C-alpha cells in the first residue's frame, strides 16, 4: 500500500530547491510592462488603462493574473481619488451633472474620472440622480377612429394608466 503526502511548497523546500523548480521568468512585452506599470504606479482604472493602451480590459486582467498582481480594492481607490479632487472641482462636477443634460459617459471622459468616482462625488453632495435612460415611456397600444372621434389607448409600464395625454390637431 502506498502512502500519499501533501507537499507544502513554502515549508518543504529550501530557497535553492524552490529556485530549481520554479518556472523561468516570462519576458514581458512592452505592452505588458506598460499595463503593470500603469496599474501599480498610478490611480488609473483598468478601463482607463485599456482605453489608453488600446487593449481590452480582459487583457489587462489576464496580464495582472499571470504576474500574480493583486487587484486594487475599489472602495479604497475611490476614496483615494476623492481625496485628491479639490472641493471646487467637485462643485463643478455636481453642477455639470445636475444642470446640464451632458451624458454620464461624456462627463467621465471629459473629467477623466470613472463612473464610481462620479457617483461618489454626487452622493457626497447629496445631488439627485437622473432618471434612468432605460425608463419606459408610454406606448400606444391601439388607435381607433369612429367618425369624427379618434380613440387612443396608451399604457405606461404594463398595467399602470397614463395620467395626462396632450393632443394637437388641425381642422
């Protein structure tokens, strides 16, 4: 009968033995070096780095995983970014969001912040959120003309009725 043993790489081998059984260092391409450098030495997000280097976010995560680089904690990085944004800039961001119809995507591109940071600034200022773009608008279900009358049946979000309908016509 054979006996099985579990090996503990950290405790069962000396440094010399570990060096002998370790896979050789993989030479990084310049793009991979840039990914690692930008991720570890800046406050840039994975999306920002991906856009800057013209690679996918998946590629960045794969490079980081291959080199066993621990991912940044999102909450900590948001707090760090918030601390670096002056109060005047935060006021401008809140003003742009609340008083213009500038899309969020455009705001984060122009302001060079990510979406969680934008919303953290808005939450900090107790700014109201915009209504969702995906919010359904009333849809026409049925239009029927009977003589001089035109009947329009509308619905809003399934079973809810529409509160107000405006109609204009020419004679």
